[in-house]
């Protein structure tokens, strides 16, 4: 593959313990600083250019290439990394959100209580990282037995679970391909609950997060088709972005605000 020019950002200081869910600890990490997209793309209203080989695996070309290389290596260890979710548009995230909101309202919760319950695991439509084409929720398709219910549950990635081997493999290898667990098992981290299945390609998601935090997203997020959106005041969204947008693995935070992080695998040199 031809070598792509990267800007190498190395922040001062050493990395502190990020919790047992953290993937990788090494120095330096390149990221694609030149990447720039429209606000409509950031909020899932306009699809990015996507590549993939299944209905559940649709990513930006660079992310798909890195995912494919990582998957190839994992197969040598009898692990079949498979995505059960990757790119989601605004409408997809809205279906997830509205279904959960209506269920919580039916339980007797107020609008504010329903929102607080949902954002433990699910992003407000227009704010999901899955809108960017850089994220994937993964399982081990070769594991036996496979869960008969929702596979994206913490118990399946812990000791004795069918995806225990996958979780260990990702901790040891994913960062060599530029992928990081987003919502680590770090007690000091804010935001969404621990998700051992959610990985992100840092060199793309870092500049997109920076753009997202600087964008004016209110008119997309405060959408009358999104249940409970009347409670999304500007102040609420500012707190939400700070708490949930930055409550992530420190290696996925824009470089001026984070310590050094791992480099990709030397074989991962995506084509220009």
C-alpha cells in the first residue's frame, strides 16, 4: 500500500491508568487532521462516503480498510470480528431513541427522567458517533454458543462469556490498527456506560469529534420528531456534549487535550 501522510501529534506527559477496558498504552498517535465534513454529515442527516461488505459493516473507506486488516489478523487466532452495527443515520438513531423514550414514558417516568435513563447507553439523535462512519459495535461470530438475545451486553464480554476472548484480543491488538474502545471501564470517566463492544478509528474520529464540538447542532437535534426534544435547551446540550461527548477514552479526545497514545500497526498504511 502507498504511504499516506499523517500529522503526528505527541502531547507532553505520560498516560495514567484508564481502567481495565482501555485498549493499548504506547507513545504517539497519528490522526487525519485535514478531514473536514459538513454539519449535516456530522449529525447523520447526510451520509458520508461508505465502504463495507455487509449490511452491518458500513464505514468510511479508511476505517473499513483498517477494520479488514484487523479482522484478518484476528482470524489467525480463531476470532471472527463481526460488526452488528456501524454507520447509523439520523433516522436510525431516532428510531432507537423514540422506542426507548416511549417505553420509559409508559413506565410512568417524566420526560426528563426518560431522557436521563436513555442516555446511559444511547445518544440523542444527531449526536451519535455512529453518524460519522468511524465506529463499529463488534462481536465474535466464531464464538460458541452465540447469545440468543441482544449480544451487546457486558456479561458476554466478561470472564466466562462467549466474547471474553474477543475482548482480550481487542485489548492486546486493536490499537495497532488504530482502533480504540470508546467507552472504557474507567471509574473516573463521565458519560455513557461501559461498552466493551464499541470501537472507533481514532485517526478519523478525533478530527470529527473536534468539528462536532465546535458545530452548531441545536437546529438538528431539537427536532419535533425526536421524542422529548422540547427538553433539549441550549444549556442542556452544552452540558450533554461536555459530559457525554468528552466522557470517552482519552486517546479519542482531540490531541491538544490528551496525552500520547498508540501508533497503528506498521502494516496499516492505508492507500492514498
